[in-house]
């Protein structure tokens, strides 16, 4: 399972788990962080400038970047105002990602944690 698919798994799983199928970007990322779904999180990642006026953890910026790809694939709803929501197509794709993760060799370098399996 490549790194992109790992991020997609964590993002789709999190949104599916949240009431309403997602929420504000900050709430989705906080859910990932508080549940420890990604090994690089606020406690063990570096901060870098993401814009001239603010700094952000690298993993949060990476997940924000992947959002666009999930929207393009039809797995997340497009839209503005920082709302991240899973689509029905995303819900149908999630079991395939979970299956891939379960089949992944234990010694493979995974970015996600197994806390949600």
C-alpha cells in the first residue's frame, strides 16, 4: 500500500467515523491526531511554514494536499469553507483500502497506525 493510499485510508476512515460524514478541516485533522491514526502527528512531527502568516505541522499540510486528489476521485465532496466530507463513492471505496491495509505485510513501513482495525 503506497503512502497516498495510506493517507486516503486514514482520511476516509476518519470522515466516515465522524458524525455527518466529516466536518471542518481542523476537526477532521484533530480527530486523526487525537485518535492516533497517523504516526506522524502533532507530538512527533515538525512544523514548517505553510503560508507567510502561519506555520503548520507537515502531516497536516500533506493531508490537506491529498484532499484535492480525493475530491478529484469523487471520494470527498468538493466545496469551500474548509468542510471535508466523504461521499457515497468514498464510503464504497473505504473497505477496499481497509482490506489492502490488513493484507499489507507487518514489516512494511506504514504511516497509519492499526488502532482502527
